[in-house]
C-alpha cells in the first residue's frame, strides 16, 4: 500500500485538552498536505475559519468532532446537544463515546437510547462513529455493544478514545468488531497507532479508518 493510499484511511487527530486554534490550523494544514480522510478534534474548536473549511472540502477531507469525550459519562441529552451543536458549526462526522456504565451494567436499552438520541440530533448524511473502549471490555461485551450501536444508527464502531487506562486499539478487537458488524458498517481503530506497521495491521484486521496523531511518522516510513 502506498502512502497516498494509506492516508485515505486516516483521521488526522488533535485531541489534547490544551489544543489551541493555532494547533487546529496546523492540523488542517497537515491534513490537506497528507490528503487524509478526515480531521478529528474537540467541538469547542468549532467553527473553523472559512479558509480552513474551503481547503478541507476542496480536498474532500471530512470534519470530525468527538462527543461525550473522553469518559462517555454524560447524559444522552447532553451528547445529543453537543452533537447537534457540532454539526451546526461545520462537523460532518461525529465520534461519540458510549456510557460504559450502561455496558458494565448490561443496560443495553439505555445504551441504545443514548446512541439513538445522538443519531436523531444530527443530519442523516452525517457519519456517526460510536467509540466503545474495546480494551476495557470482554469479547461478549464488544459484540453486544457493536450490535446495539448498529441497531441504533451507527455508521462506524470505533475501538477507543486513546485516553482510557486499559489502552487503545488491538488487532484482536478490530477483527471481532469487523466479524460482528459485517461489511456494511465501518470499523475505526484508534488509540496507540503510531507506526506504519501498526496501521497496516489494523487495516488487515478489518479497519476502514484509523484515528492517529502520528500521521506524519506513519506516512513517512
């Protein structure tokens, strides 16, 4: 796989809490230079300047924002508001974190309800990625969360925030997620992907997107 082909799998990411508007401008400039699939950042940095939006859209680069990040321990109403606000201010993709309380309590109806609330709050054309924190879950929990996410309107299931103490993406989790959702739903691997080899392993395991802040290093190898 060429670097140009690999770049189209990447969501070029800046999620540091201290990130500034200057950091965001740098992220978008790099995204256009590398010609990645999307940029991903916190919604408080929206709206983007007209110039940044024009550059991204000219290069067919999506604008992704994280919601309920990083803990997921927000109410569904708050996540829905945050997602709606992000899309009204230019986001074209939403990466929402599930409430792990629902997962560990096996409150699958509540989990489905919060995903459905976010889905209903954003335009139909907006891509919804559901972050499940796969490293914190059992295989059975991964399977069930993925099924609930898809049943309630997710376009992608995503491994990790990269902030949880249990770690980030693994090829085993990606394989299981892909086997669970089939070929019509995206799988995004995120968290700890810092080398070209790791990126390719995730793609071979079934990932169709990669979330990483190490884009330049990955593409330079």
